[in-house]
């Protein structure tokens, strides 16, 4: 498994070339700074009741208009802590499991530190793990 990072300006979030875009949403989605396209999608989802800003809630959107990424997942985090961030990443990755995404871009409305990076890598490793050693029916 390879991990890498790119720094992208929020204005370029809609043009991010990845199979999936995972956006962490907080209670103030409209002012989250994710750019107008993602902010509008998040605001609509919150207004319609499809997504609640409770930790662990996530919503999958396939081929949303205005985004280069084919898959968008909005995942709610209760706060900016690494623990809440990891829970949101886990909920978002659960929405993507088995959908064929091979490259993931993650965006959060708050500053990410070392503890957030560690939480992200641990959540991705945990969500993508498949036991294969004695299980011949496991996918490649």
C-alpha cells in the first residue's frame, strides 16, 4: 500500500484528479472552505436530512456534477480532534469499500497535524486490510 500527499488549494478541490474525494464536514458546512461546488453539495445534503453532523455519519455521492472525482463521500466529524477525524475517515471509507476506488483524496476544513496524519494512515490501513493467508476465496 502506498501513501502520499499533495497540498491542494481549496479552490482546486473540484478539479482534484482522484477516484474518490473524501470531504470531512463539520457543523458549519457552508463556510467550511471546501469550494463552492462541494460546499453546495454538503449544504444540500444537510438541509435535506441525508447527512447529519454527528461523528461517524457519512454520505456517498456518485458522479456529482461539477467535480472531477467520480465519487464523493461527505463524512461528519464532531470536532477537529484526531480521534473524531479518524472516526470520520473510517465512516467515509466504509462507504467506498468495494466500489473500485484506487486513489483517494481527503480534505478537512481544519488544520491537520501529525496526529491527524497518523490517524488517516491507520484508518486507511485498517479499512483496506483483507486477510488472505488461509482464505483462498479472498479477492486479490
